[in-house]
C-alpha cells in the first residue's frame, strides 16, 4: 500500500514538472519548489531522493519532447528549459544539504549537540547525495532515445567535472559536521540531541524545521552552463 502511494506521488510529481517545463515560465524556480515539496513529504533516504530526482528528470524530458522535434529555434528553447529544470533539481538538493548545516549550527548556538552516531549517519548520506544526483542524470540520459539524452549526458559530465550546487553545499555542510564531531570528541557537554537511529529520521526532522525558510538561500553555481 505504501509502495502504491509512493508511486502515485512520484507520477504526480513527474506530471507537474512536465507541465511546468511545457509552460516555460520560471522553470528552474518551479522545479525547485516541486522538488522540495516532495522531499519534505517523503522519507529522506537516498533511495527516495533518487526516485524523486528520477521523476523530476522524466517530467522535464517529457516537457520538451514536442519542441525538440520542431524548428531549430524551438529546439534551443527546449534545451534551455531542460537545463533550467536540472538546475532546479540541483538547487533543491543543495537546499537539503544547507538545511542540515543550519540545523547543526542552530543546535550549537543553543549549547546542544547531536550525537556522533547521528552526525556520522548524516555525513554518510550527504556524501552520497551529489553522486546520486549525477548518477540519476546519467541514467536519465541513457533512458532517453533522443537529443534530450545527449543534453542530460553533457550536464552529468559537466557536474562530475566542474561540480554542482549540491556538491558545493555538501562540502560546506560536511565541514560543519566534522567540526562538531571533533568538538564532541574533546568534551561531552550540553544536552545530547539523539534525534535518530537512522539518517532518514534525522534529515526529516532537520528539513521539517529548516527547509521552508531557505527559498532563496542557495543559488545554483552553474545556471548559465
């Protein structure tokens, strides 16, 4: 039953992204919003995030299908919209990493600490987030049987070589987490915030309190590429 519900949610997201791309107005922002909404409604494990990313990319590909088969000018417009959709996904994932950083910083400001176990689990999943983003881009490129596949492959290659918004933010967040782990090792003071036995629960708690306030906080590093 839960799997069926998840499938319905994913299909809905795919359709909404397709509609946003077809309309062509503020594609990056709309895709970012749609992605974050799905992220905050579902579990936060890498598998669920990968499903969300895959749905976004399928919707984006479907949204440019007609224009990709038209004139050269229309094709260029479609290519631009596809890239904007990918940037929207990238920024949404970056905001998830930003939320983790802000949550740890806020706990520190209140003289509280996450346990090392929680921080290690969060760090592990965050390290996989950028590779998940790039791998999902690559898979979507492989699934496409037209020019969209070439575009997505190029975007995946560029992100792998030059980095992405989510990758940049992950580095900042991991630095904060590493500092907290080091501080916890030196002295165990303050209340322990043992929020989770798994990263999924930890990230859900983090995002529930922080993501909604990050609308314009993280900007894409490769919007014009």
